[in-house]
C-alpha cells in the first residue's frame, strides 16, 4: 500500500472499532429496553422492525443522493453523525413509544448508510485476491468494538443498574469518534462519482443472497434475542455478556474467516453457513425437547453466540460482488440495491413472525427460518465466479541447477 493507504487503513480500523462499539451497545440493550421501559410484546416488537429497517430499504436513495457530492469516507462520516443524533434522542428525548420509534429510525438511518458503504471502501484498501482478508480485518475491528461496547454495558449495568440514558449517550460519543475517522479517509476521494442506480441480470444471485441475509438477520436479531428476554427472562447484563463473547470470538475469527473466503470461495462458505443456520434454528425451536431442563438456556446461549460469530461471513457477499462486477463503478450502487432488497424482506417478515409467535407459538418462527435456510443452501450452490477473477497461487521457485 502507499503511505496514504496505510494511514487510511489505520483510520478505518479505528473507525470500525468505534462503529462496532456503538452497535454493540445498541444490540445488547435494545431488547431489554423495549421490554422493560416501554412494555413491548412480541407482536409490537415485530412491528417495530418496519420503521427500524425502513432506512435500509431507502439506503439506495440516501446513499445515491450523497454519492453525487461525497465519496464513501465523507458519506460514512455523515452517516455516523446521524447515528449519534439518534442515540442522543434515545437517551434524552424518548418518553413515549412514538418517540422511541422516531429516534430508532434516525439511529438506523445512519447505521444502514454505513453498512452500504463499508464494504466498497474496504475493497479500495485491499489487493486483488486478498479482499476477504482485508474485509475480515475490518470485521475483526468491528467485533473488537462490539466487545468494548458490550463490555461497557455490562460494567455500567453492574455499577449503575440498567441506566439506558448512560448506555445511549456513550453510544453517541462512540458514533462521533467513528465519523471523525471516516471523514479523514482520503482513499477514493478523487474517484469519479458512482452511478446512483444499477440493476443488471448478471447480479441476480447477489440479489437473492441479499434477500436471504435479510431474513436471517431479522429472525435472529429480533426473535433470537426475544426468546432469551421474553421466554427465559434473561437480564440485560447477560445479553451484554453474550454479545461480549460473540464479539471476542469475532476479533480472532473474522480475519480467519476472511482468509477462508479467499481460500475456499464464496460458494462453499455461504452454502456451509446456511447448513449451520438450519442447526441453530432447530436449537432455538426445540431446545426444550432436545436438552435437559437445566441445559436449555445454555444451549440457547451457545446458539446465540454461534450465530453472532457467523455473521462475519456476510462479507462474502461483498467479495462475490467484486468478482462478478461488470464495471468496478457498479459496486457501491449495487451494494445499495442489495441492502434495499435485504431490507424489503427485513421490514415485512418480522410482522408475520410476530403474528406467528403470538398465535401459533414461537417455535414456528424458527421452523420457518430453518426452511428458508434450506432454500438458501440451494441458492448458494448456484454461485459461480468467473475464472478471470481468480488469482492463481504463486508458482514454486525453480529448482537449483543440478538438483
């Protein structure tokens, strides 16, 4: 890398840590906050996902508008400023359920803009054939941040009790730190503006796996946590501990999983992820039938941490897109399209899942998710990467004369 790229690499690592810490605080407190402070039930929690995920659906337009003026780093700085505003609103200006929904929408807008841009910016700091490794390093940094965020929730909860005002104000400060570092990244700043919208039939598998990821993410972010909070009355400090464990594993495993993606390819990795996901779904659904009574909650803890760790494999979508891109300028707008598809599913499925939970039983939410994961396995088997994008292994050195 050039000296500027090395500097930008360090800035993005620091920004990823701060962003990960913000997300770690949000993810480890939201379920308990809604349950304990605003008395949300499972059905209301499902409905909340519509406004929470709406910014992901709109990211195609928000990123497209900002991309006309700023490149990825500056746009991510704006996104983190929006996240910080949402966190302050959650901390100080959310006395009613309506205002909670509004501030979650603001927070989520910043987060989702960042999700659409962190992959394309990370690819600009990667060499060909090492995309998985580079994105894995940034993912490991985010997990380190998640570790710090969940750890801070655990400590604050032990010292001050479940003080959500403090939780969210700390998250706002961390989002501001992330934004400052993203805004200082120079790599890609002089690149031509990407297209605002790209839709190509060559990317149809990418669109399909984006939809699958939206399903997987929502089932476990919403209802995986809700099983622990609502069915088993798990406190916020324990959820933070689970996040801490998952993030700690991710610090080590995300860079390694990035190497695995480079080594085995996206087809194998994503198909294997769907198989593991089926097993996780079955544990959530039938832990009470499979395990002794005293081991049920521990099995759910293990499933929660395993699923949290395997989220690292989502970078395989980004590396796959780079390998099949007809034009490098397609990457950022196509990531935005993929995120919009992801969230079209994510906004609507939790509503049905919440209804299913209340009227049929929570087990059937995870049976449905397992069936979708099985279909996803066969979709992932259709992934193909053009040979021209595969970097050959270096040839062995020639033998010495006379050898």
